[in-house]
C-alpha cells in the first residue's frame, strides 16, 4: 500500500497538531495533584476560575493551624511556579514550530525530541506539585482529611457528570452524522 506525498504530509501535520495541542492544553491548566485540582485537560479559563474558588472555599473550611497554613502556602506556591514553568515550556514548543513553519521541510525529529524533553520536564513539575500537596495533606488531622476527601468526591462526581454530558453530545453528533446523506 503506497501513500501519496500529500497524504504523508497530512498525517505528519495532524500528528504534529495533536502533539502541539495536547501540550498547549497541559500548559494552560494547573497541574493535577492537590486537593480540588483534579480537573482534566478540557478545563478552560472558566473552569480554572471555578477551581480557584473551590480551593479557596476548601481552605476556609479547614481551619488550618500555623504549620498547616505554611504547608498550604508552599503547595499553592509550588503549583503556581510549576504552572508558570509549564507555560514557558509550551511557549518553547510554539517558538520552535513558528521558526520551522515557513521552512519547506519540517524537522520532525528535532520537534519530537523537544516535545519529549518538555514532556519529561512537565512530568517532573507535576510530580513536584503532587508531592507538595501530599505533604500538606499528610499534615492534616482526620477531620480535615475528611473535609478534603468530601470535596474531592464532590468534584469527581461533577467531572463524571460533565463527561457523561460530553459523551451524550458526541453520541448525538455521531447519530446525526450517520443519518446525513452522503455528499453533504
């Protein structure tokens, strides 16, 4: 089976777009790992605002002592710093793509290598953030852990509802596309 050059180019472009898009989404959302931070890659600015409101409400419910407050702030600071670093990593990918997009031949090897390096860096940043939140969580008493657990369970339930709505919309879209006459 032979593939035409235009088809190969389309496949390469689609692969690059998916890779670039996935990195963009990761860089625009806070890394997961802490209480109330478990929203997925589909969260936009509105969801980020909801997340920050939720985390503030959770903070207010916990009645933290001075040592716990210090751990909370360390986790928040780590999350913000690592989120910034991930956005810079995304910008590096974007700059590399912008530098190459006018070239007649893309250096997909270089782009892939950069993407792999950034994936590794981002994984380390996410792990640092998770460890900061776990250090905070481990410093809580059982009542506070119950409060965090309840908030997370509520958040997971909302996520499931959103995913179910998305699945239903997708099914409706597929059914609509399947019933449309060919050639439209």
